[in-house]
C-alpha cells in the first residue's frame, strides 16, 4: 500500500534491470564466472583464480570468498550449488536497494577476491 501498484511494479523492474547489469559486470570480470541467471532478481557466480588447480580447490576458494564477503559487513550473500559446484548467490530485492548498492556490493566482492 505504501508504494501503490505502479510503485511496486517499478521497484521490481528496477531490481530485474540491476540484476542484468550485475550479470554483465560478472561476465566481464577476470576470474569470475556467471553460473546461473540472471533470473528476475537472482544470479549466481563463482570466483576461479588462475592458481586454483581443480574443482575442489575452486569450491574452497568460493567458501572463503563468501566468508570474507559476509564478515565484511557490507552485504550478506549465500551459497548454493550449480552443476555440483559451490557458487555464490546474489539477490536484489530489498525495498531500499539502489543501483549504487549493487555496484558497491560488486566492488566489495572483487576486493575480497583480491585478498585471497
């Protein structure tokens, strides 16, 4: 009721658009792989550093990346599996989220990956 039907539609459209934008950022980033999506406001990705030698090591790297992201306090992401491998889920759906938040979140992800 606070937003009205058109306001709610606009918010959902923005979240979908920003998820597509984020997917493009992931796809263009070195050592990152888009693993699912974008589907509505959800996508998943994983980090594959050049020094990782096998799937188990990449899984471990992504577990560590997720821990660092969440411990950083700027955003909270979750993990899932795609094709048997650990991947990180990014969902855009909070009421007050803006494109700036999405881009800052992506920057935090990349910073955390560089620290590994």
